């Protein structure tokens, strides 16, 4: 069955019966098309970035030479090739060489390359704007967000879980939530450490866990969510739209896209969603929120935390 992109191309070919031909894709555009829509690990993005920056040379390297230049293992190069839909690195190299030769034939001026790179960075920002628009649509359901805010505000303690790359989002949420909530606990390690922390939270009266699971999803996150459910805690999961097994062990799932256009992911949309949930928690108990904020400000002034 043809993909959506192929179907659109076919439809365009049928409709377009006159007018000037479309400009041929540049070598850089042909190379970037290989990565389009692929979710790559940080190591795989390093390989992709090396290919972008050194196309005319990299397309003729052996797998060992490419691995050494990038600083990854040979199996990593093989997995990268397979993730792009090729049978292995030889097939990828075979696809890269015509692109590299066309780049040599029509070498682009340095100022044009600089502008192209600038546009790629702008494209990453554009992708994040689209992610924020999706969060905006999600926040239109005020009853849903208010209900979640109420549940989190009245879970004492409130456990916030984020392992590996998701740890930064969990720490941010917990840092802000502690200003308005009496007992916020962070779980940033998996295994038995997470299991013990979740059991203790439930024994202390906690009812909810807020979990962050950003790609690439770790197996230990799945184990921690199952441990939370087995302990009798309900799970609110914030994850990216490419849902996987982690969603099966959550009571409520909210999605926020990650920016995947650069070497490492960016988390503008999950951060915005986190801030909105903290606001919903504050609105759920305004008197407690006001009292705790005033208490914090007094302590900050007394001890000179800020200048």
C-alpha cells in the first residue's frame, strides 16, 4: 500500500498538467529526506550530522572508517542504516554515493551553505511551535486539566517520576510544585530504588504518580509504572505522541511532542504542559497556594536567597 507521501505525490502528478517543472531537490535536501520522519537516538543523530557535514567524503568511507570518525561502534552504524530502512551500511552507502557525486558536481557557495544551516535551525523552531499548538489544543479541555490539577494537588505525598532523559522534566516540575504543595517526592532512579520509593509514598497516603517518559523510552520506566500500579497508586503519564507500551500502565495519558530536529531532543511542549498542570494544581487549592507562596517569599527574603 502506498504511503501518504506517495499518495500525495501521485495525486499531484495527476492534477498538475501545465506550468513550469518543479525545481530538482538539492543534494542536501535528498540527504535530509533519508532522515525525515525517523526517530534517531543521540548516537544515531551524531552519525546523521556527520553525513550532513561531510557528505562528499563520508559516502565513500568503510563502516570502520565512519564509525571511527563519528566515535561510535560498527554495530551502531549498522543499526543506524537499518533504522533508515536499509538492509545494512553497504546499502546505505550505495544510496549516499550518487548524492555525494551530485554535490561535488554542483558545489554550493559557503554563504548558501550557511543559509541552509540557518534554515534548518529555524525549521527546528517551527517544529516546536507545532508541538506547542498541539498542547494548546489539549489545554482547551479545561474540565480535564482542572480535574487532573485537583487530583495532583490532593495527593499527599505527590510522587514525580522521571528516569534518564526525562529526569530534567521531573526535577523542574517538582521544584515548582513544592512551592504550592506540602510534599512532593522525586523518583529519578529505576529498579528497587523506585519500587521502595513508590511503596513508601503509597504507605504515607499518596494516591497519584506523575510520570514523564520521553524518547527513547527506557525499559526501567515501564517497570516503575507497573510498580506504581501494583502499589495502588494511580498514574498520570506525560509522553510523546509516538505512544508505546508505557501507556498501557497509565490511568491518564497526556501527550506533548518533543523537538527531534536537532542532535538532541528539546522539550518546549512538555515543559509548557508541566507549567499548565502546576497552574491547575494552584487553582485547585488557592488558599493553600497563597499561604505557601507567602511563606516561601518570607523565607527567601529572610535568608537572602535572591538579589
